[in-house]
């Protein structure tokens, strides 16, 4: 067996590469464009991205955040998405070991990063990610020794049901739509991977984080109760907390109840 630190570094490198593809996904999926062809190009001048300029994070730093051809700025989102994916992959290996459980955690992490970035840019959570994500979560539950299909189905149904109930209550109270079905499907996806406890932790953390962000924006005069927030970003943050610390949080809470 290789030392753990080598496996963690290898996972981080794999995450950086996956993060590079996630950037393509984030840019092209909302536009309805293939994420495979054509090869990556500068969205401003159309120049093909050279292989040496396509290294995760490093190329952005060497280019000083600008396209080599037109010198237009390359959004900082690109290296941030790559770093986020790399960090999540490394943490998955450190937390769960180098095996199927870490792979499932890495897949969920990649989905959360992509959905958060798309929602931040477009206020959109595409079905092309959430629905296959639900299927992947259920498949992971069926394959993992500690998982079960029933656990995944319960998590997906509870996650979706809770958000639907909250959205309905908000609409009744305020007369406006509180959140889209994309948020419902995203929490169902997280529940499929993490079960009921993971869905609950995600919802609590995401709601608290989203409420705090909304209050900050209101205090700065940049929003109100009717303002739209990319709730998928906060669900993604909650999902990461639930992924790596959800079981201890649920166990601690149940201990307090006893």
C-alpha cells in the first residue's frame, strides 16, 4: 500500500483535473452547448486554448489571469472551481480512505461545485446535473457496504419533501415563489447520497448561511425579502458540511435529545 499522503496528493491532482472540466460544464451547460466538443476556446476572442495554457490553476497564474491572445481577463472563478474540486477530492480520501466511499464523496463534491457555480452565475440548477446526480447517489447507496437503497430513497424523498413544504409555506405567506424546483431536486440529490440525516444537516446549514447572507445584503441596502439569492450555493455549502461532518452532527444532536 502507498502512504496515505501520496494517495491524498494524487486525489488532489485528480480533483484539479476534474475541476478543469467542471469549468467547461459551468460555462457551456446553461448555454445548451456540448461540453466535449469543440475544444476549449477563449469565450471573448475565440482563440483555442493551448495545452500549456490549460493546466489547472498553474496556467491561470502564469498568464496572470488573462487570455494569451486577446489579453482579456479570465474570471477568477476558473482557478477557484479547480481548487475547490481538488480540495474536496483530497479531503474525501483523507476522511474515507482510498476506496468506493471516497469515490462517492468525490462525485458528490464535484456535482456540488458545478451546481453552486452555475447557480451563482445564472440562478439555475440544471436537471442535467441534479437528476443524474440522484441516480448516482442511489447507485452509490446500493454499492457501498454501509449504504442501502432504502437509505438513499428516504434521503431523497425527505430532502425534496422538506423543501417543497417550505416553498409552499413561503408562497402562501408572501404570495410569491420562494424557490425553484431546482433547489428541491438538488436537496433530493444530496439526500440520495447522504440519507435523511445528511439532507437535514444540509438544509439547516444552507438555510442559516443563506439567511445570514440575505441579512448582510439587506443591511447594505442591496436586497430585500423579495430578492433572489442563489440558494444552490448555500445548499452546496451545507452539503459539504453534511458530507464530512454530518454523522457526528446528527449523533451529537440525538445525544442532546436523550
